[in-house]
C-alpha cells in the first residue's frame, strides 16, 4: 500500500511543482556538486518514495549533499500531511482553516480588530470606527494561505460603507482587519511588512503544551512575510527570545543573511519584544481547543503587546526545519 501511496504523492507533486523553480534548483545543485542533472533528477524521484518528501524539498533539504542517515531525519510534505491529519482531524481543523471561524473562536487572543462581512453589513458603527481609527485596512478571504487572498487598501478609497461592502462582495473578501502597526524594533528590522513570530505547539496525551520551535519570519521588500514569497526565517531561542541563527531563504540559490539585506539591521541576537507574554499567549491558545493538537501560530507584536494573527493546522515544515539546518522528524515521531 505504501509504494502506491508514494506514487500518488509523486503524481501530486508533478502536478503542483513549479518546474521553473525545480530547474533553477537542479542547475544550482548540479553546478555545486558536479553531479549530472539526470542523476539528480533520478535521485529526487527516488527520494519521494524513500523519504516521503516532495520534489522541491529534495533541493531545499539539500539531499544532494547528504547521506541516507541525515536524509531520514527530515520531515517532508508526505510525512507532514499524514501527521497533521492525525493531530488535527478534518472535522475539527475547520476552526483553523476558516479565518472567520478562527477569529470567532480565538477572539480573546487578538490584539487588533477583525470584522466579518456580515458584521459590517449589520453595524454602521464599524464603518465609523474604521474611518476614525485607520488609514489602512486589510481585506482577506476566509481561506487564503501563504499571503494569498490578502489586499491592503486605504479606507478613503471607499466613499461609504455600502461602497466597501460592494467591493468586498464583488472580490469575494470575507474579512476586514485594522492595519497592524508593528513594534518599532521590528519596524527597524524590516518595515515592508508585519513580521510575525511563528511558534509550533504540540499537545501531549495529557494536554501538556510542548513548544517544538520558534521562528521570526522576516520580510524582504515584500508586503507579506511568508518564505514562499521570497522572504527569510530565523530561529529564536525559546528561553531568551533572541534570534540565535542567520536568516535563511527557501530558495537554495540565495545566501544566508547575518544582516537584513535592506535595512542592514543585525539579525543574530535581535531580541523579540514581549517574549514572556508571547510564550504565555501561545500556551493558553494551544489548550483552548485541544481537539487540534499540533498548530503553527502566527503572532503579531505591537507597542501594546502580542496578539494572535493565525493558527495553522498544516504548518510549514520549511519554516520549522530550514532555519536550524536540521531535520526534526524524530521529534514528531514521539507523538505520532
């Protein structure tokens, strides 16, 4: 059964892979290792079956440089899909998948205002508040991922509340959020986007919260901070809240960064504001709905403290593993 399942995964990867990016990575790996492209292609397909990873992850995990012992340490797409399906069943993960339901269920942990389309239709005071308090607003679809389904607008682009409602309906936006002004230290590091802390939590059978890792997602001339959009991630020490490694990209052709390439702010030893409050926040949020046991939390940090932005049932294995340059599948196998 397993070889057949891996074959299905391979067909899925072939259908969804960005082959221009695959070829870019392939050329880089061939030049750096002096191995033939045919050999690398064959090895990447073999690795789909042997190690349950995707075609691109073969390069992102740098399998072309590793032996079988180290390759077996990495948690790839296939493994993560099966693990997260077990930890966060389809019937219960909906509150994480749907941004409207997520806000309704985790509202006490938000630090910024979020309104659904229906709320805007029903309450004129929301429009008045947006006019008074916000120059920018963020429109989102309820199912957007990796920065997709997000649009930043200025409130004065809309003549009135009905004009805003019509725009949201025509463009299928479900939520409106007040624009978040991030903490000044994060703004000094990278002002192009709100830079979020990603913390991975795991519940044990006794609902004890285990923190699997902490990362800072750092934008690079982008209005979002996702690695998939070309941005960086760096590891954060869970105890001190300080970045303890370089900024890395998911694009293997880019070099690691000790300093932000635009602002020149030092990345290593950057101290994340409100760190004890952030840890308390995610631990409390993690046990609110214990039916979902493994979540990647996105935390925003303002001058007034931290707040939750999203909780991801299908959290990214790249953000988790690439910043520390180590495969960590064995950690999840303790809970599987």
